C-alpha cells in the first residue's frame, strides 16, 4: 500500500492540510470521483476480465492506486488521531 506520511509537518501545517482535505472529501466532485474509482476497481479486480495483452502487474498497480484514493479519507482520520495522541 502507498503511504504518505505527514509526520514532519508542523501542527499548524497539518491542521490546514487536514482541513483542506476534509473540505474536499465533502464535495460532490469527490463523491463522484470515488464512485468512478469503485466502478474501475470492480472491473480491474477480476483476473477473468484482464485482456490477454495487459499484464497482471499493471492491474495490480492500478488497483493499489484506486484503493489509496478510495481509502484516503480513512487514512487521513487515522493520521489525525495518531498526531493527537502524540501531542497529549
């Protein structure tokens, strides 16, 4: 899984980053992007549907990228909680 660590951001920078992404996640555009990613995930997650000229590794990479995108709100919340426990 891809990991983006913001542990070296200042608390103030992280708060702005967190706020900006929370605002993004609440938009209709984000919801549509995630719905499209879920549709793509369903297509690329089946070995039976891989055309003969596409490699399995390509599909795996694509699935990882889609998963990262769809899980970003959850991973952001986890990171915020981890930062909060470190500062307490």
